[in-house]
C-alpha cells in the first residue's frame, strides 16, 4: 500500500493529506474504535468506475451499526458522493479507496456513547496485493496458528479496526515464515478465511466455499459466487476442513485487495497441478472482465465516478 494520497476527505472537507491528522487523544487510536472499508475503482472504456460501491458503503454502515455507534450522521448517498469527490480530487482512475470512521473525540474511556465519530476517505494508486505473478502462478499459504475471531468475542461481520490485529498477527507470521498468506481456522477448527480474503476450492467441477457465520461476508466472494453460477458452476457453501484444501483440484482466494488469486500450495502440499486451474482461470477472467467494464454484469456492478454529488452531511 505504498503510494500516498494527495487529498483526503474529512468530515465534508477535502484536505491536503498533511493536514488530515488525528489527535493523539482520539479514542480510536487507543482502543481500535474504528470501522473501515476497502474499495477498488477501475479504469473502464467510459472512465473510472467504482466496483460495487453501494454494497461496500452498505457494509460500512452495517459495521458501524455492529460496533454500536448511535446516531451516525452520514447516509449512503453522502458517502457515495464523498468517494467520487475523493477520486476526482486525487485525479485517479485505477485506485484503492479507504473510508474510515473513527471515534475522534471524547474522554479516553471505554463507553462509545461519550465519544464522537469522524469520517475520512483516502484514495491512492495501488497495484495487485499478492503480486502480479501470483495472479497466474498462485500463492503459497500455511494454516495459521492464530485462530480467527470467535463471533461472540470480536464479531466477524464488521470491519472494525481492532479486529484487524488478528489479521496482522496471522499475515506477519505467514510472511516471516516464507508464505504469501495465512489460512485461518475458526474456533471449531474449520476453515474460516485468510487474513484479508475469502477462500474457495474446486473439486470434481463443483465450487465450495465456507459458510458465512465466522467470516467477513466478502463482496468479491459474493461476486465470485454469482459469476461462477453465471458460468454454469454449482457453488456450495459448507464447512471446509484444512485437508479438504490439500486434496482439492483447485483453490483460490478473493477479496477487494487480492481480487481473484489462485493458491498453489498449502502447508507444503501442492494443490492440484500446482498452478492456476481452469475453473479459477474462467472465474478470474469473468471477474476482470466485469471490473473493466466488459462483463455482462458491469452495468449492474460498476458505479461511474462523477462530480456534483453532495459533499456534506
Ligand atoms: C478478513 C477479510 N476477509 C475477506 C475479505 C474480502 O472482502 P471483500 O471481497 O469485500 O474485499 C476481506 C477484505 O475486506 C477481509 O479483510
């Protein structure tokens, strides 16, 4: 995520990024009291367009609701306009967009009701997350010794910033151990998801993915399920064990950052042929077609970036 944003939308104002600062005493900084989204905008023949923007903003508002912030003042149309304005202000086309709600003011304590939320939106150029080569060759993963959140300890439906310490622990351990990404098991020992992606496997022509209870309900996951069904595949949601991954014909992970990336190895076991398989390739192609404006669902899922949206709440 190297590149820097030039302008950041903060509570209705477009600020140069140096001025978009958070006070040291903001409760968000001390207790992980924030909620974020990760969204991609793609260059298409008719200009930049944001992939499933309304679905991302709906999840953003749902995350804020799950965290328990009352009377949040921004609605979806306002946030949508602010995302468009941020992309335009930064003169971007292919980019990553990061809305963040954070508890900005209030006494340093543990009661949300004493605090006041702020919202910032940044956008910057960002290439492939797991590497360009990985899109074809696949990534190497290991099952993490860190367990994914128990849904009654730290809820998995919300992109709450504090939850991401769990992902950071798993991702850092995986990278230091020589892997590209970590597979995380749920508290019962079934596969949940990766540190920032959902997981799919293919066996005998059928596509499987994990049930929703202990995962973030990925928007890319939903898109993949729809595109795979459009392509004629049967998609089954059922509990998956780590050894079902070992013996799968194909495995891939997906997310806004990772897009659709094949997995070639888990825990030093080669998966299938050890490279991108035909189902993964077909789904990856359908995904890139749709985000680039050349898919049958492009009109449904792409939100062309335009000015003149409302800026303030
Ligand atoms: C833990 C986790 N799982 C899955 C995903 C994939 O979700 P999406 O496809 O909506 O980006 C993400 C990324 O947001 C994530 O952080």
